[in-house]
């Protein structure tokens, strides 16, 4: 299969590319910097096209002859509601439209658990985003489904949560968020750390996340669905920090500030859709420990 991927030189994107290559597919990557990931440069099944999500010429060229399009790139995370609409939602809609017009048969969009915000934590389509990031993800999901219906093509949205992992390819990046990295630095320096009680999430290892992409890509029947992709375990930031302290042999003290957050165990994020569809049920603790060991070696 020939697959056009945006954001393939980023953290999640690099895992998606590796997964597609492991299945024997040919990949075309849209990248602002085509030399960013050394392990992708010169690969016999990777075609690199220089451009960004505003570059309609590069996108049109990259989509020619492709069977599928996987959209991972994130263009905009700041500014006003209009900024997010113009800089994030609109380029994504243009991409889906161009893919449909190019004859691409399968679309997979990287959304987020932020798309449903405070709505029921399930994949029934309910949305109530808490910020513009969540709103632009939800809006892009809606356009994806409408374009899929209009053109009669297969399209699905993957909703990851906090995704972590080591670089999966030579020259590959880490995730952009530095919370876990800073925990390790503090642990190695034996510095105290403070966290809000019950503040955390259901993490997911990037290597597990891409199994959902693969499952969707290789299905000819799944269409216009939403797939929240996180582990079944809720872990607080304090628990992750304690893992780092223990693994580093640190003397850092961890304290908690009680701001009245409820016990998250009462309403975890619902991941029943991926279990029902694919049989996937992910656990992240062992992968997180492996990742923390990697960061400890990196920072030591």
C-alpha cells in the first residue's frame, strides 16, 4: 500500500512511519525539514517531500497515486479561536479534500482526547472541549466524517492521550512535552517535587498507539469511527515522579497539594471501543519504567 503521512518526522509520526514500514508499505512523508530524521533519509521505501500544511502544491504532489493518507501533523497550538480555525482546522480540511479528490481511499486523522473534553468519556461522538485545541480537533473530526460521507471513502479518527516513548528510529525525536524529562532531571539532582493530588492521566506508549492506526489501515470495513487510545490505568504525575525517583536511586521528596480534585478512578477514560473493535487493552507502567530508565541514562 502507498501511504501519504503528515507529521511523520515528529514523535508520534515517526512511530506511525515505522509501523507502516514494518508492514511492508511505501511511505511518502510531507516534512518541513526532510533531513530531520536521519533514519528516514535514503530509505528505499520512503519518499520525502519538502513542505508544510500550508503548501498545497507539495500536498497535491505527495497525494498522487496514494492509497491512504494518515494525518499526524499539528500546525498550531496557540492564539485565538480564529487563529486555531485558520491555522489548524482549515489546513487539515484542505488536506482531506485534496486526498479525496486525488482518489485516496482511506483517511486516518490524529485527533485527541481533548476533542470530547468534559463530555461523556466514550467514542459515541459527544464533544464538549475545554479549550481551542480541543475545539479544533473536534471540528476537524466533523469535517473528516463529512468529507468521507460525501466522497464515499473510508475515514476514521484516532484520539490519543498523553503519548510517551523513546525515539524509535535513528535521529528520531522525543515528545515535545517536558514534564517527564524534568521529573528525571529533578530526581537525578535530588530536588524536591510538588504535584497536585489526583492530577494525572491514562498514558499510552507510542508503540501501542500505532497498533490502532495499523488496525484501521488494514480494515476494509471500519468507517467513520472514533477510537480513544489510552491505557486502562490512570496514573498521577506524582506516581510517575515516584517511579523516576525509585529508578534513579534519588532522595527527592515528593509532596502533594490538595486542590479538591476527585479520585479519577471513579470516571476513567472509556477505551471500550478499541477493545471491542481490535481486542486491544493497553497497560503503560512497564513501558513507562523502561522510558524513565532511558531518560536517566540520557541525563546522567
